């Protein structure tokens, strides 16, 4: 799911962790940007949700883990090749890539367009300037 992906109001409510009626109210009040289908139904661009998500927000139903470097993003690519898989998340316009097992992709039901969290565990952090 890329930034031009259109969501139904129900899908947007699920991603934001709020009720469907709340999203419908926002649409009718003009608080959230939408586009209309030829049939007159509202669709919400994925990037229109950004302003409603707190920076680094982790959904409330996410299991707690000791690692603090957690980056919430949207899966933009999943490539399974044999025993390994490449999973790419879009995190605030930046891409984070992980190589994990193909079994993990299946067990976690990781699919393009879904929300996922990158957990980063490192002993060193390097900083560079362009």
C-alpha cells in the first residue's frame, strides 16, 4: 500500500484506532481529506491519516516488548525467496528493510499495505551527514 492508496472509512478507522462513526463525522465536517468514487462513496488517501497519528504511535493492542527502538510503519514490499524474506516498511517517508525468515512472514501474516513495527536492536549507532 503506497501513499496514493485509497482506504474506505472503515479501513481508515481501523488504522487510526478510532470508531467508524468518528471517521464519518470527520468526513462530513471536512476534517479529513477524501476523494469520491464515481458512485459517490468517500475514500481516504493513506497519507491523509498522517496528521492524525502521533509521531511514533504504536497501536494499543501491540504486545509490549523491552526494546525501545520501535518504528511504526506500513509494509510496502514483501519478497519471499526460499527460506528468507525481505520486508520493507515505510516509516514517515523513510524506508526500513529487514531480512527475516519466510516462516516469520507467514506466521505474522505480513502483507503489503498492513501496519507493522520494526524493532531495532543494536549495540552501536552511527551518524552520518549527507
